[in-house]
C-alpha cells in the first residue's frame, strides 16, 4: 500500500488540526450570533409587554389581566387546534389589546359614571389608537398585536367598532381575544360589582354567541371551560410575572 512520506503526514495532520480549529471557531461564532438574536427578540418582547403594562396601569390594573389575557388566549388557541407557534405569538400579542388606552384622556378613561356619546366615541378610539401606535411594525408579532388592538371590539353580528366588521371578516386573533377578554372581565372583581361565578359568566357567554362572538369559538370555549377557567388560578399559584409571558411554558 502507498504511504505518505513522514513530512507529508505531519503536514496533513497540521492541516486537519487547523481545519478542526476553524470549525470550532465557526461553531462558537454561530452560537454567539444565535444568543444575540435571542436576546434581541427577548428585548423586543419585553419592551412590548411593558408598553402594554403602561397602558393597563392607567386603568388601575396591576398586570394580572395582561397575564391572564396572554396565557388564556394561548390556551384557547391550542384548544382550537391552532399551531403552537401561533398560540405562543398570541400569548405575547393579546396583552396589547388595550394599548391604545394610553392615548385616551383621563377625563374619559377614569370617569366614574356612564360616558356620554362623545366620550364613548373617544373611548372607542382606543382600538384605532392602539393600531396606529403599532402600525408599520417590523415584526410579525407586532403586526399581530396591531391586528388585535384594532379588532377586539368588532362583533360577530357586525355591530361592533371601529369598522363594523362581521363574521369571519373579523380576523381570528380579534375574535379569540374578544372572548377571552369578555370572560376574564366578568370573572374579575370590579369596584362596582363582585366577580361573576364561572357558571354566571358562561351563561353570559352563551347569550352572546352569534351576537358579540363567533359561535364556534363560544362552543369550543365552553367545551374546554375547566382548562380555560383555571388559567388565572395557575397564574396566581405560580406567581407568574410579566416576563413569564416570554419565557414560561404554556400553563396547564
Ligand atoms: Fe378594548
Ligand atoms: Fe381587557
């Protein structure tokens, strides 16, 4: 068998070692690049959630509603058989549904009594204000948040706002968040009333199926009620924080 001369063998080994070092360097660079990308993505998501918290705290909320909105919208999307990647995006985007409230004057946002027609119009503009705030976003996540901000008060029967969209013309994200928001609001204590029980809230949801909400979504929500209604208890039990919306696994 043909054999390399001794110097030739040494050269080949040196070349192999150099190649191996270059590969190690490339691997390290690749890992560093991925870590930097992950960090940039986390920073963007963190900033988005803090913007949501800024808007929500003007309304006197501590962020608990944002957590439930995020985790429950994700669970609901999973119950609907939507892809886990989309469900996770929804977890991060749903908390921004009311981000437009940041632009609503205190005199309207914090008014104790009922709103007059002009004030009602101002309040309803939190949908378009939120969408404008997130407009021309450079990420799919932000675009989803803008879609939700704009459409979460549209109604299945076409009598919602801001555009009076009806049925499946309302983006699915807006239809999902509308149901979750309604249920979470009803089952929370308010300064003017005690929280509804799960059964009472379910009655209200049934009554709005085909009116405010997509009837198929209402039916799915009811079928998975135990799982969906326990999200808030999970959030409390595990003392989840805003950043858990970025890092945590799906609840339950
Ligand atoms: Fe809203
Ligand atoms: Fe809400």
